[in-house]
C-alpha cells in the first residue's frame, strides 16, 4: 500500500527533470546558433544569443561596473542583468531554484551522476571525507570573491577562461581557453564519484544564491512528529544535506531540488515539504545542516 | 502556505518567462551590444560617435551608418566582400596568414581607419597596422592630420590582390623591415624629429624610415609633434596600453596618490580604461601613458 503510494508520489519530481532538460536544450541551441552566426553561418528561424547574453552571473559580475561607471562588463548584455535580478528574486523566494531547476551545467552534472550511481551504487557521492568536504564547500565563496574582485578591477569577464560551463557549450568554437577545457574535464571526472562537484565546491553563482538559503521565504521543512527517521531524505539529497537533523533546511548548499520531500524520497505524506519558513511561521526550531 | 513540485515548476517558468517579457516590454531585454558606438562626451568632438567604441560585433554596414562613411569604401579599404559580416571576422581572415609577429589587422585597425578618415580621435594599440588599400584611401581622402595619416600609411601591409577579403599577402612584413610592402608614404611624419621614440622592435630604424613610427593618438586635433611613439610587440604584465584599467595599475603597485598626481588630481573607477578616462577628460593619453609607465616600472623594482 505504502509502496504504491510512494510510487505515485515519485511522479511529480519528474516535472523538474523535464524543466531541466528543456532549459538545457534551450541554452544549447541558443549558444550554438550564436556561435555559428559568429562564424558567418546563419540558421533560418533561429536567433542566436551568446552564452554571455543569457548568463545571469554575467549580470552579477557587472553590478559593480554598472553602479560605478554605468556600463557593463565587456561581452555582457542588459539581458544578463535582467536574468541576474530575476535569479536573485527567485532565490529570495524559493532558494537557489536556478541551480536545481534551470542551470544547464547543474543538469549536465546530474546526468553524469547517473553513470556514477551505476558504477558505485549506494557508495556514490560518499567518497569525500566529511571533514574535508565541509571545508571544501566554502571554497566557492573564495571563487566568488576572486571573480567579483578581478572583474571589478579589469572590467573583463575574468571567469570565462576557467568556466567549465562556458567550455561545455563552446568546446567546438575555438573560443575556449585551455584552462576551461581542463576545468570541464575535471568536473566530468569528479562527477563520476561526487554529485554536482562544481556546484558544491567551485560555482561562484551557486555560492551567491546559496546565501539566500539562510533567509528564503519558502524553504524545505520537516514535520518531526510524523517523521519515521528512515533517513530516506538524507540519502536522496544530492548535496549531502542532513535533512533529518532539524525542522527546516537552511544549509547554504540546498538547491531546492525537492528530492528529499514527501513528493519524492520521503515515504510519509506531508512530512518534508516546501512551505513558508520560520520567519513567517514564527517557528524557531533547530535547522538542518550538512551531514 | 505550501509549494509543491508542480507549483514550483509553474512559479519558475512564470517568474523567468514573465520577467523576460516584462523586461522586453520595458526595453531592457537586450541580448547583443547596440550597434551604435558611444558618443564622445567632451571636447571639440563632443556628441560625435567615438571610433574607439567600434566593437568586433559591428558589421561594416553598422560602421558605415554610424560614421557616415560609404560602405563600399570601407569594403575596399579592408578587402571585404560582404557588408553584413562582422568586423571581428577580419582577425579570423588574417590569422591564417603569416603576418609578422607583433602586428595585427583587426578591429582596432578599423577604428584607426575610421578615426583617420573622419578626423575623430582614437588611440590605436601598438600592434595595429592598416592594410595597404586602407592607407591608399586615407592618403587620398583622410580628414585627419596629414602627418598622422602618413605615419600610419608607412606601417601599412600589402593585401594580396587576389586573396580573400582583407587578407594581407602572406609575404606581408611590417613597414619597419623596409621591404616594398609598406604604403607609399614618402614624406616622413614631421613628428619624427621631435618625437620621443622608444622603439623596441618592428619599427623602422629612425634614420631609414622615420615615418614608420606608430602614432599613439590619431586625432585631428592633436598634432603629431606631441605624439609619443612607442612600439611594444609584447605586452607583458605591467605595460600600460590603451586597455589598461585603473584597477590593473593599482594591482601593479602604483599608488592612488601617484596616479592622481599624473592625472591632475583625479582618478577613474577601477574597471575604467585609462584611455577612456583620458578621452573623457581631454587629456593626452600618450603623455599620461609615459608617466604612468614610469610609475609602473618604478613599482616593479
Ligand atoms: S535538502 Fe532537499 S531540496 Fe535541498 S538539495 Fe537536499 S534534497 Fe534538494
């Protein structure tokens, strides 16, 4: 009985996979058409937009220059700023939905995790020692600070040469630096052992969006009285968050993927859900943290 | 209030699609650079389009429209066959040819051509050279100071008559080497005798071809006599060039006070290029550059 109910509950999470795949295709087509246009090849009915034009992080790194001299960082367009604003608003509302639902590079790593899971089964995503992992998770804030500072003083998109996301969609264009290829190869390799290694340890935009987990309006909450402590939520979390440790997930690494919720992993209905968080419900109970 | 996977999916799509639609309606959804160069803000040319702002993504048609130059003339100057191609394809076309090290025919060459043709200001990169065909047009119709045009022409390289668009001949060598590929600029720039020349490589020996120095500022208002000529083939860290920003200067160890002393008490924000600051404040970039370079060299020691 419970099993069939659970099977039914698992269905909605597929909606996220569909949304992710759709955004991946959209970005891949748009970036490819744009790169072809750059080479003078015009594809009928498709308008290419460069990856920089649809990257919200380009907007984020441009904020300083925009506020100080009123111009955008080289290669960044107004559309990036629009996406950055929407991205930050969505994070305020629902946390880093961009990471869990939209970012094609997150999706790419998620797909690679399928191979890792086949290779290592339950051991997958548990290889990095906990203490080391906890420290490494803060590395992305160092990357964020470095990218923001360097972009601010040079006025150039400094991260492009190290960005595996840019390398993935432009690997064939000849516009990718060696460091970009190395970063991409490293992420592909690591994804076979760790789920979303770039998101966890190096993504500067994920770092920024992650901060919103501390005060997002809608968050993942666990209803302790109905919880049967089966740890299904912990096992399902791609970011290794200890959902069971508290009543609300406020870990800076949550990507709002819903994998832990009662609509997916949790076998008990209405036990792990996304609702308005303590600030609104006046609930001050203990919060979940990384395992 | 609860958000399920379904409602979150709907919220994500509505938020992003709605946000983009709203931005489009308000005119903020711009996915490519505007094809109009920024206007010069101050000085004699205030309100005129700035050649320095020509981007690689502009087509020849865009440049023609912005600067009022006949598109056929632009195409002839750079050997282009399709006016709707982007200027940055010029670099691609030139890549396959054996241009001498340290010289480039790219977007900056187009900026230089436009500046010399219209008489508007632009400070070219040290490595920028013009194709021979462009130099010919400038010698005939250019509105900039004659000496500047001649100096640029003396460094021009010869495009192959039959090779594809804008490709200089495989044998092209810089004017400096003294081969017959240079533009016919018989008269040496008057600047040559009074110019502080710090030639490191590709320029010609001053005695043999004084005109072969690179004008740092091609502007109708700035006489060549005040032009500093410096040709660096390499741009190692710590070399002040047109694109150098204030942030980079600071990173290289130059203090804010020293920068201000050179710029008359002012300083631009970190991401701003020094050249843009000079243009905005009607300062001679060539002079500033020399002084700042001295500070950088001092800081390096
Ligand atoms: S805590 Fe839940 S929503 Fe957050 S990343 Fe982990 S599984 Fe996804």
